[in-house]
């Protein structure tokens, strides 16, 4: 992927936080002209030793009203982009395309009572941005964030999620959010055990949420592992829940990460 010089800005890394050997978060400065809608992604560029630039799409974790940009990244062993990105430190430069994009945004849904946000791994990122913005709390009666990881230590942003209720501007809505973590490769207290797809099939997810997935009331955003997204979409289709398109509003919106 290439981008001409005028299509991106140069931002400075303010903070890099390793979480596990394969996960880290990074915070950068934000260009005053950079605009995005919560749930969107932007292409980031890193300059390699030979001077060439590698670009990859990244969801924004930070909210549209934050003065900084935040991202949550995997380290893919031998990955062209993440091998470079994970070497960067505070003060280093990161290229950020001027134009954010993506349709995992609340305007995909014209109605609905309950918003389900289903994520695997770093796919939780856009939901963190949406949850830090005001709109979702006004638009839906219930918000169910489901976050699946292989191991308990890979469940990131627990403090941010738990702290949402303490934010002044969200205090009156705090009771609307239900957070359901599920860990697949070990048993973790306080988390479900099993893939999102298995938990939907068995009914365990709806039981944990205390509400059913229905075409009338549920709107479902899904992000992360493409196979999980395909499998979940098939299950929702059987329940008469279809992808939401501009010409045909529906109940499902997705973002594949690879
Ligand atoms: C719209 C969009 C938004 C994205 N947002 C994010 C984000 O917020 N955070 C993030 O870490 N990545 C995100 N990605 C993935 C990201 O663009 C890169 O694929 C990732 O940085 C790896 O780049 P790479 O060159 O090291 O490996 P690549 O050559 O790009 O990928 C190699 C393989 O690694 C695996 N892989 C890639 N990304 C992930 C991932 N996130 N989690 C688990 N396995 C993965 C897949 O098996 C993939 O085939 C997003 C992708 C898209 C399309
Ligand atoms: N996470 C690690 O420990 C680790 C370490 C080194 C490298 N990596 C690399 O990182 C990538 C994987 O990262 P990741 O663990 O964040 O992503 P991931 O493999 O997509 O797993 C994240 C969560 O999604 C679940 N999942 C995967 N496929 C699914 C499907 N079809 N349906 C429903 N749920 C599904 C996983 O369950 P399951 O556990 O059942 O698959 C896990 O709970 C790989 O490229 C890997 O080589 C990971």
C-alpha cells in the first residue's frame, strides 16, 4: 500500500505499553485536522530501515473527543508491519493517513433496543472508541460488550471498561453496559469459557446477558477474526438477522481484521 505525502501526517508516539509478549497499546499525538467517527479505522505507516513505508489499517481505540490517538496492536511473529511497529518507542514517528474510514459505526443501524458488540482479540478496539463516545449511550437501552481472548492476561483495557461508569458524562447511563469476557484456552474466574460461536449456539451468551438475540430488538456489531465473523453471521442469519446495508437496513455490522 502506498500513500502520497499529502495524504498523511507525521505524529509522535507519546506512550507505548506492552501488555503481553504479543499485545501492546500505543498513544500518539493527534493532528488538529484529523476527524473520525467512533468505530472507524485509519491506515498507519511505519518507515523501514531501507526507507520504504509499510501501511496497515488500525481501528481507533480513543474517542473522537480525545486530544490524542490510541491504538491496540497484536505482534504477528514475522509480520511485516507489526515487527516494525513493536520496535517504536516514545518520541518516534508514526505516519497517520488523513482520512479515517469504515462502516462499523452506529449510523449502520436505524433502530434497535439492545446493542451487542462481539469481539475477538484486538477486535475490541473500535468498541472501546464507541463506548467512550456519548451517542451509543443515548441510542440504546442496553449495551452488551463481549470480548473473547485465548488467555485471561490478553483481556486488555479492563480498567477503561470498568471505569466508564465513573466518567461524569456517562454516570447516568452506567447501568446500561454489560461486559462479558470469555477466555478460550484456560478457565478464568469471572469470565465465560468458550468461543463466542459456541456460547451463542449453547445459549450461554444470552443467559449471561439476561437478554435474547432477536431481530426485533438486537443490533449486532462483530469485529476481529474473519472466521469468527463468518460463523457468527451464519448463526445470526438463521435467526433472521441480516447484514445492514445502506439500501436495506439490517441488524448486523462487521469489520474483518484480515
Ligand atoms: C479495518 C481493519 C482494522 C484493523 N485494526 C486493527 C487493530 O486495531 N489492531 C490490530 O492489531 N490489527 C488491526 N488490523 C490488522 C492490521 O491491519 C494488520 O494485519 C496487523 O497489524 C498485522 O500486520 P503484519 O504486517 O504484521 O501482518 P500481516 O501480514 O498483515 O498479517 C499476517 C497474519 O497475522 C494475523 N493477524 C493480523 N492481524 C491480526 C490481529 N489484529 N489479531 C490477530 N491476528 C492477526 C492473520 O492471521 C494474518 O493473516 C486491522 C485490519 C483491518 C482490515
Ligand atoms: N494469543 C497468543 O498467545 C499468541 C502468541 C503468539 C502469537 N500469536 C499470533 O497472534 C495471532 C492470534 O492472535 P489472537 O489470539 O489475538 O487472535 P485469534 O486467534 O483470533 O483469537 C482470539 C479469540 O478468538 C477466538 N476465535 C478464533 N477463531 C474463532 C472462530 N472461528 N469462531 C469463534 N471464535 C474464534 C479464539 O478462540 P480459540 O482460542 O478457541 O482459537 C480466541 O478466544 C496468530 O497470528 C498467532 O500466531 C498469538
